C-alpha cells in the first residue's frame, strides 16, 4: 500500500511538472497573454488531469512570478514586458558571472569532477535533441556552479533569480540550434575553469547568458510570426 501511495504521488508530481512546463512555455512566448485567466477546471479538462496537479502547477508558476492570484478573478497571467525580461537576464548574467569566477577558485576536486560529468553527459542529450532533458541538465549544471562558490548566500540569491527566469531560460532553448550553441558555450566555460582562469570563465558565462537572452527574443518573435 505504501509503495502504491508513493507511486501515485510521483505520478501527480510528474503531471504537475508537465502542466507547469506547458503553461510556462505558453506564457514565455506570449501565447498566453498578460491578464488571461487560468481556470483550474478548464486546465484539468485540457490536460486530462484532476484539479490537484493543476493546482500544484499554478502554485509553482505563482512562486516564479509568471501568474498572480487575484481576489475574485482567480489566477491570471502576470504582466511581464520584454524590457523587464531583458533586465532580468542582464542581472542574472552578472550574478552567474560572479558565481563561476568564485567557483573556479573555490571548487573542490570532487565538485569539479561532478561538473565535468554533467557536461560530458549533455553531449548525448544534445545529439538526441531532447529539449526537456537538456533543460533539466542545464539547471543542474548551473546550480552545481552556484554551490561550488561555497558562498551559501550567493547561491541562494542565484537560485532565487534563476527560478524567476525558469520559463524564459527554458523557452530560449527552443530557438533553432540553441542546444548545440549552449553546449559549446558551456564547453568554453569548462575550459576556462580547467585552466583556473576565473576571469575568463566569468566573461564567457556573462556572454553565455546574454546569448540566451538574444535567443529568447528571436524565439518569441518567431512564435508570434507563426
């Protein structure tokens, strides 16, 4: 009975993740516009789910700032201008650059080995063109760098702002050939880390994040043209 309950919980979690990702993609690309109402029952019908995973997905979207819970109106898509999104990418680029500079000098051999393993494993993901798997890898790769700074406050702030940008960082990966380019940029960062050059790693990370912002803009423009 315990295993059955755990399996059911896992299934709900996976379903809520799929619902969250689908809605996040639609919000990030503008297919769901600011102010649009998100009705739990309508979403449950759309995704063939109960209201429980839908409610969890909406809760996660609210935490990331993509939706708002308003009195008498329920859950609506939050207003997020292109200018605001670019400002957030500019900010996160500086934080990520700081993180990788400190991590280069402070990471342990075990942390470096883990980062190398993550990066090496991403080659197969890119070859398969597995967008969802790369999105999960990308989060693990960047968070490994945050923790390797050995500055818990900085890591907390980096994760917090990353969570605000999760949908947009995910969406930019769908831009043509972005998976290949992203991995190549990671490779350049890894080379700088291997050489112990924190300043170079920092510059390459900043460029990597600004390239992601450019890819997002192009992807949104292409989505609107469809």
